[in-house]
């Protein structure tokens, strides 16, 4: 009973952070004192607990491929991307549709789990994959009808203020298998934009397309959809970041121009300066360079501060 | 091993994307354990991994091999994961609710039930830690880094890291006590 049961010493001992002499002392305590022994077992149990989640191999490969794609487009002028790297990129890109599908599943489960009651929500299990197969926008009424299968054909009609419509549109945006459906969903969001408050999960899905969509035309429409959704409110941080990353790493001129225009229309601020400077000094397109320079002027970062 | 890594680093620094890819894939598991340990199970893990790789490639020319590539890459990923965690904390009020809706978390085979139960309580318990406490605990116990190394990764003194480890262990000790008792 002449031992102090010092928790901190036991923690450091278990973590292998004690000097030899101290470690010997604690080891002796653990061997001879029941209380110390139990406390040590408890600490070891915590250290052995499953601290890291199981991750999805496909999503990892897709993230790696996206990183290489971004590296490829923003650093081509500085680094020679060898054929070797390109072929690994091509291999890595294939899992992307699966990733998008997985994201649809997760996000949709989240939406449904949290929406209090709409008829779609109560009908679908939380992890449903919704197969959207038709979207129509009616100009006369300003409402959209979205048709989907689950388990049999159904449709919801309304605008962005209706949770069911927003949820199904979001699922359509994340349908990695069908470019046509993603395109229709983006057009519909844009058409409905003035009709209801932007739904934040819907907005996240669009930001996801801005960041990871493979089709240039769809990336462009995703930016237009964001522009329309936030015409009279503040652009969310994630959307702003996705536009900045388009500005510095997108290969398509049209998409960069759309990103720049959207950014200029939504209160650019000094925190955008780093990306804008990069554009002024490095973008291949003169329109984009001069637009970025004008924006920098507007936010009060003088051009002579640029190197 | 050491010299093969060195030559990959030099090739990658000259712009050889294939060499960069080999370096990345050789260290992928370790980097993702760090990101996953800090963020838990969520889609942002993959975004942070993606951003970390882009950032690493950008910084590669200035990497002087004062540490191993894996420690260097893990440091970049850890700092990005911590930033992400701050953002997510502000945006999402209850990350646990989100974790519960991730498909797969409820459909493990009955044999793996106990393990998945422990995994879930651990995930919950980790949510009770501050982001730095969590990072220190994970880097210590899943990577086996020395507290001194963790300090240099997080930009704080060894004594501070020690305190994070104490605090994290004390908190987890309380929250995971029922799980320990069941053992
Ligand atoms: Zn004792």
C-alpha cells in the first residue's frame, strides 16, 4: 500500500514515454499493486480501442485520382506529368460514378432522416437510392415535377421550398450514372431558384458537382445554379471555396470565367485575394486575368502589392 | 527501403508524377488513419485526403527530407483534418446524428456485432474530445508517434502534447467505462 497510483505516470508508461528508470518503477507498481494493475488495463483498453473508422477503398481511389487531376491541371506548366502518372490517373478515375452514388446514398439518408414528415420521407427507408428518371419544369406554374422509382414509379411536384422536391432533386444531382439527369436537375434548380429558400443540402450537392463533376458542361451549369440560388443571399463558404478552387485549377476557360463572374457578383472579399493573385499572375486566359485584377481592385488589394 | 524512398522523393521533386504516386500509395493507409481518426466516419475524410495530396505535391520541392515522407505527409493531412474539423463543428451541430445515418453502420453481420458496438461507442467517445486532444490520442495510439514528434506536427511543445494526452485519456476513461466493464 505504499504506492501512489499516479494515473499520469501510468499513462506515460503505457505510451512508452518514460525513461528506463521511471519505467522500471512503474512496471513494478503494476506488477505488485492491484489498483495500479486495473488502471493500467483500463488505459491499455483505451489505447487499443478502434480509433479509426473503416474507410471505403473506392472513395479513397477516387480522392487520389481527383487530387492527381487537380495537380495535373494546375502544375502542368511547372512539372512534366509523365505517361506513367497519366495512366495511373486513368485507372483511378473509373470509381468516380460509384463515389457519387455512395454520396447520394449518404446524403439522401441524412436528408430523409432529418426531414420531419413529408410524404416522400415517410415512404422511403433512410438509405434508399432514389432512381430519378424524369424532371419537368412548368413555366406557367413555376413548379417542377420530379419522377422517380422507389419501389414503383412516383412523382413529386412543387418548388425548392418543398422538402420532398428539394430532396429528390438532390438525389438526382448525385446520380453519378446518368449525365442527362444531373443536367436536368441543374437546369431545374436554376429555374426554381427564385421560388424558395436555398436548401443547404441541395446546395452542398451542387458544390460537390462544382468540385468533382467530370463533365465540363455540368461543372459549368453547377456554377450557374449556385449563382442563381444565391442571387439575393450570401454565398455559403463551401460554395465560395469551390469557386476559388475552380479559378486556380480548372482547365476549361468557360468554367473559370463562370466561376469568376459568380464570385464577382457575390461580394468578393480580402480572403479571396490569394487565389485571385494566383489567377492574375498565372491564368492563360486574358479575360480571366483582367477580371481577377478588377476584382482585386474592388476588394482593396492594390495591384502593386502583387509580385 | 530508406534509399528507395529517397530516390522516389527526388524523382517526384523533378516532376515525376509516377514516383509521387508510388510515395503516396506506400503511405496511404497511415495518412488515412490519421485523417479518419481525427474526423471520424464522414465523407469529408476523402476531401481532406484529396486536398492533402494536392498540398503535398505543391510543397514537395521544399521538402528537405528532415523527416520521413510518411511523417511529412501525415503532418500535412493532420493539419488539414484539424481545420476541417473546426469548420464542421461550426456548421453541423450534432455530428453524431450524421454518423448514425451512414449506411453500413447498422448492417454488420451478427458475429461482428460486439466489435461494431465497440466501434460505435468509441466513435461517440472520441466526439467528447477537443480536436487537439483527439489528434494527440489518435497519433499516439494508432501511429505510435513520440509525443515530441506529435508536438512538432501540431506546432506545440511536448509538455502541451502530454497534457492533451492526459486530458484525452481521462475523458475517454469515463465515457468508455461501461464498454470496459462489459469486457
Ligand atoms: Zn498502485
